């Protein structure tokens, strides 16, 4: 699976976690991502770097993008799209 395909799969898992909800707990996101067998385990470590708590879709995308950028993977992996109507904070 290419790096960009991994990011697409991650986006799909996040979409599933948020289905019908405005905010979700980090543990629910982690659970949804864990169910996607095509995602490499090292991608889950990106989520481990995020603080516990509830996230909006926009806040989660921004937080994951910060981890990707901090690791210097934005050129190879890419960044998640931050949905429009982004609210401040997480």
C-alpha cells in the first residue's frame, strides 16, 4: 500500500468513527483505525501522540497533520484534508 493510500485508509477510518457524531473520544478513533487491517501498525503510533479527549473532525485532522509534520512525513505520506467550517481548538 502506498503512503498516500495509507492516508486515504486512515481518512476512511476517521469518517467511520465520526459517522453521525460531531465529536468523538480519542479511544473511539483508535478503535476504528485498529479495525482497518490494511493500515500499518506504525500509523497507530501517530494516534498515540495525540492527547486523550474528545475531538471534532476538524480538530482531529489538524492534530494528526501536526504529528505528520513534526515527524517530517508530509512529503511522503501527505496530510489529511481538514474539513471546511473548521472550529477553533480540538
